[in-house]
């Protein structure tokens, strides 16, 4: 994976430690192991972040941060990936999770209303919640596994490609010197 590209968009841990709202986490933020960019830490960060993003619960970022600390993976990537389910995408993702859960429970899924309101959700929460919970957990686990495998394969492909390019470059230089 392009480590330089990832590092360019990562926040600076020293800047975060100085922020007043994050001072109580300075020991966690200052841990260099949570900022490392390796195949394992990035792949696990994607798993943790996407797993947390698929769960329809509050405090997804805190869960992703705890998961990053627990698995010793990249903290900023884990927390940042939670924003895949932002206020714009959240209804679609969670409705998809509900449909998956309803399909797994072999029950008919309710159609989404033309306008989703908090009242509609509150009235149907008892019907929706079991299927939403099951679908969310299943999609979270599948996304975490898939992300981990894909990132590890992409990282391996990128390293292999760069090795081949360097070997080709060395061969060209050697041929130029011989000529």
C-alpha cells in the first residue's frame, strides 16, 4: 500500500495530544504502536473500522478506538473508517443491514417509507430491531474479514510490484553501463 499516501493524510499525534478535548487520551494517542503503518496494522485497522461502522449504535468512534488499542492496529485509520456510515449513508447502510437480517431470519422485510421519520422508526422498532441487529452483526463480520483479506492482498501486490520495478531499474542501469 502507498505508505506515503496514508501518512500524508494522517493527523499528527503531537497535535492531537495538545488538544484540550483529547488530553485525557494523551497516553493512548502517544503510543507509537497505534500509529504504525504496516500490512498487519493497516489491515486490522480496516477490519476494526468497518466492523464498528456497520453497527447501528452510538459511540462507533470510541468502539473503533478501543478495538484499535486492543488489536494494536492503526488508530487514525480505525476511527476514520467509521465515517463510512455518515449521516448521508447511514440510512442506506442500515436499511441494507435490516434487509439482510430479515432475509436471514426468513421473515418479510418491511418496505422503506417514502419519508423516514423518527416516529416511523419508534413505532416499528420492536419489529425492526431483531432483523437489524442480526443483519448488522453479519455484515460487520463479513466486511471486517473481507477488508482484512483485501488490504493484505493489495499490500502484498504493491510490494511485489515495487520489487519488480526496482529489479527492472537495476537491470536497465547495468545494461546501460555495459554499453
